[in-house]
């Protein structure tokens, strides 16, 4: 009785500490949302959020395009690719802003980040998610700031070198300073918005990966099949919720980035195009930003799908080990001494050569044998569990299509076909 009381108190203290740390992390993310003006917790902040969005994502690019159009400027300041780059950034930021606004208003930040699903998670999962919270903010800064520094260098060069040729209004220095600052703020706002959504998707994927890695431990201890099935159903439900929330964003991002890159390719490969770093520098930076953001989303979705589908192989290996050992027991007519499962299938035995990189294996995808418990789990239950996992593969889906490596190969084949067709039309 005393042990149960101590266990309950320790668990209660762990949950209390988790809730306190969760509140701290939520404040950090709230501050991040306020910094990019996506906080829509009340009517006043919603109005400010949408006003700043229209000004920086739509108004400033339009104004800069018309006010700074210069037909008499030299080639380095003519900006032939300005429309494509600005339109791509604005469209992607519109998609990210509307998606993020709908998610936070409909689910709230806590539900959207699946923090409400962690009350029954293990301490390892909670600790890993805390680390991912911190790493996500660092990753966002590591991606945005270098790109912004490059954009600052380009814009400052463009305004300084073309100060005498560019249109100005009133004082030349004040006019160029204001326009340059507005353009830089607009670029920083738009890139931060869509990078933030991609980083949040990566964060949520990492939570499910932590749960999957923790779920793999059930095959290494004596667990009822019913408990394994219930935990797998929870994970599948979370993955289904993620797929429904992000499927429109992933699909439209893929279409928009592909279309943007193909249009850019057509413009820079046509016979009349004269491409150099001064003309196409902003277009190149825009393309790099969009491709990185799409890469973050697709890599996270593919990784979690691969991890989820590895559960089937792990369960099949567990079933095979248990079945072989059960036959060893039944075929032995006069056993001299009881044989432990560790002697038949030693868990973590050195089944590979020492030269192999065993550090790359994890609990979901490895070549190590697993401990077995044939006395408590029947063959029929194990077989039924393996059949269920084979016919109910979990993962991220986009309108029914599983985002796995085969799906990416198909997308790459389609993009390569479009690329070759366009090159044949322009260069050929």
C-alpha cells in the first residue's frame, strides 16, 4: 500500500513538473506567434494580425513593384525576375498564414501541438518532446537568419549601387531607406510565416516518432496483445489527425513550389534571358527558401511513415522468434534442464560483424533478435496481431496517398518528366 502511494505521488510530481514546463514552452511559442503577428486570441489581436498580414505580404510587394519599376536603369537593376520571386513568396505566405490561423483558432495551440495527448505518455517521450520544442525554435532561427542576412546584403547593394538611377520620392536617402526597410520587413515576415508552419509540422512528427520508438519497447517485455493493439490504435489515430490537418497544406505546397521552380526555369533558360547573380540573386534566394521548406515537410512525413511501417516488421520478427522457440520446446522430448529465452534468442546478441555500423539501428528498424514470452501469448494472438499490422499500415497520408519513399519517387519522376519537357521546349 505504501509502495502504491509512493508511486502515485512520484507520478503526480512528474505530471505536475511536465505541466509547468509545458506552460513555459507554450509561452515561448506564444511569443513566437506574437512576433510574427499570428496571435489571434482576441478580436483586437486578430484585427492587428490580419492588417499586418495584408500590408507586409501583399501591400508592400505590390507597392515596391510599381514604385520601383525602372525602364531606364542598367541591366543589373532592371529586376526581370522580381514578379516571379515576389509572387511565389506571397502565395506561399498566404497559404501558411491562413492555415496557421485556422489551426490555432479551431484547435488552440495546446491541442494543435498534441500536448493534450501526453498525459499518459512515458517520461522518455515527454523529455524528448521538451528537447524538440527547444530544437524547433533554434532550427527556425538557423534557417531564417542566414537567408535574411543574404537578402539584406542583396537589397543594400541594390539600393546603394542604383541610388542615382532608381525612382525616389522626396529626399533620395530617406526614400531609399524607407523602401529598403519595408521590403526587408516584408521578406522576413513572409519567409518566417511559412518556415514556422514547416517547423511546427516537423515538431509534431517528432512527437509521434518518439511515441513509436517507445511503443517498440512492448515487444521486449511481457505485454498482452490487447495492450499492444490499444497503443497502436492511439498512434494511428494521432497520425490520422495529423494527415487531416496538414494534407491541404502539404499538397498545395508541393504544387506551388513545383510550379514556381518550373516557371523560374522557363524564364532563365529562354534564349533572350541574360542571367547573372545581380539579376537573378533574389530569385535564387527565393527558390532556395521554398525548396528548403518543402524538404522539411516531406522529409518529416516520410520519416514518420517509415517508422510507423517498421512496426510491422518488428512484430513479425517477434512472432517468428516466439514460434521457433515454441517448436524447440515441443520437439524436445527429454529436456535436461529448462532453457531460458535468453539462451535460445539472446536479445541484442552480436549477430553482425564488428565492422558494421550498429549505431545506425534503432528500436524500430534493426537486425537484433527480441526476447519472447510464449507461455503468456498464444500463437493465434500473435498471428492475429501481425495480420492486423500488415493490413493497417500507419503513416502520414495526403488524400489517401501514403507519403512514403515510393510516393516521393513517383513525385520526383513526374517533376523530372516536366523538367525535361520544359528544357526541350526552351533549350532544345
